C-alpha cells in the first residue's frame, strides 16, 4: 500500500437487527479516521422481516457510501457474506466485517485497518467487551469467556465479532457456521499472519439465559469441529488445557461466589462442547443456518 489512504469496504451482515442497526451505522459514520478511508458500507439483509431495511434505507439518504443488499431467503450467514465479498471492488485494500449486534468505539476502524501497513498481516481482529451484568451468573459467564478470548488471542490470535482482512477472498464455504474462523483459514493458506488488536474495541451483548448461552456455544463448538474436519484447522480456543492454564493464571478466586461462578462457567462451556460434538458428529448438523438468540439482540449504547 504505497498511497496514503487504506481503502476499506465495511460489510455488516444482519438478520432482524432493527434495535441496533441505526446505532451501528451512526457510530460507523462518526469514526475518527486519519489514513483510513471507508469507501463503502454494505449492509446485507439476510431475509429480514422487521424494520432493519427501512432504517438502512433512511441512512442511505444521509450518506451515499451506504448500500443495501437484500437476500430474499435466509441461507446462512456465510452465504450472505459471500454476497458482499463478490461485489467488493479490486481497488479496495481491506475488507472489514462487523456483526450487526455490536457497536465500535470511535477509533476502532482506524486502529484495526492500520495493521495492514505491515505487508505480512493478512487479518486482524478487535477486542469485544460485552456489556452484560457480571453480577448474574450468565452475565459473569459471558464476560469471563470474552475475557478468556482476550488473554488467549494475545498469545495466539483468535478473531471474532469484527474482523479486517486483505481483499484477497471472494467467498467462504456457505455451509460454514464459523465465518470468521473460515476467513482465518483462507488468510493463513495464503501465507499471511493474523493480528489481534486489543486496543481496537467493540461493545457487544451476550446471552442472558443459560438456554441461550448453550445454544450459542454449542453452535460454535459444532462449527469448529466442521472446520477441523474440512481444513485440519484448529482455532486458538479449541484447547481445553490452554484455557485452563489461562484461568489459573488470570483469575484469582477471592470469594466463594467467584469460585461457584467460575466452576459453573467451566461446566457450561464443557457441556456446550459435548452438545456441539453430538450435533456435528451424530446429527450431522454444524448449524450454518442457526436459530437467532433473542436475548443477545439488546440495544447497545
């Protein structure tokens, strides 16, 4: 990249995100940028039946960089991602993909895209920080898992929720339910490095109930097993031993409540992986078209 600006295509894949899409677009338009230029903001609506598309069209009137792609039938997130990637112009340097139920800090895009000044970096990811209430057990479990993700990614990048990657990919397998990990595979195959950028922050909202927590985590577990079978690729968080070492190193237990919560979180995550194994190995289902988890669809500020 010899020119000053890093040209970015920002893709947002959504399904019924009327609660958050306006806030997300507003925050993207307010990003503080120096050497990064967002050339387009592409919202792919995967068969939305709420007011998501109406809200996006209102924002299209405010900024002509915003585009809408409407997918008539829900075919899975990876299929929707491919609709975006197929239309990205060759003059785009970096593609940034963000989940529709997140909100970036005002300097997140700049910090993320600047990583690509290093020609060896092929993909970079942010630090998601959930706004769940850690005084509840599920809120504690959600925050603990994303905190574990942070510690793990600092040692061995595992990228999710909002990722940036060089414009060298036009599609990922539509049967993938772990889209960011599938992009990781494609980037690594091309000889590039992965980079975790903890100072680039987004806010997300995790599940609020045990049932929703299990739905989300078993889907991810099944997707990682599919990825391992198809590509012989293990994501950084697949090793229980590494996770246990990080817990012992970074989570000193100061009271009985914390002890109960951390043990409960480990049990929940372990059970989720067993369910994911059952789904993928026995039921032959990797959840590429998954059920929406309603408790994660809160307004994020």
